[in-house]
C-alpha cells in the first residue's frame, strides 16, 4: 500500500511538472506571438513611411525634370532673342 501511495505521489508530481512545463511553454509562445505582432506593426509602419518617401521622391524628381525642361526652354528662347537682336543690329 505504501508503494502504491508513493507511486501515486510520483504520478501527481509528474502531472504537476507536465502542467507547469505546458504553462511555461504557453507563456513563451504568447511572448513570441506578441513579439511577432510588434515586429509586424513596426514593419507595416516602416513600409508605409517608405511609400510616403517614395511618393515624395517621385514628386521631387518630376519637379526637377520640369525645372530642367523650363530652363532648357528659357535657354532656347534666350538664344532666339539674341539671334533676333543680332539680326536687327546688322540692318
């Protein structure tokens, strides 16, 4: 009977150990899940930020190209005016 009680106590101890181990594993999984959630939130924020930066870059690039086009057009116009001026002075 004592052996049976000792065996039952060992089984109870093993069950408590198993339950505690399962509880610790669940806590660990919960921590990992939360960490992954936080990482995903941060990645989403970075992605959104980079999309905004890309839009700003594309807008700035378009503005620079337009300024270059206008500068080129102004150069052509200045050249035409200078040629017309020279032509008028030769008369």
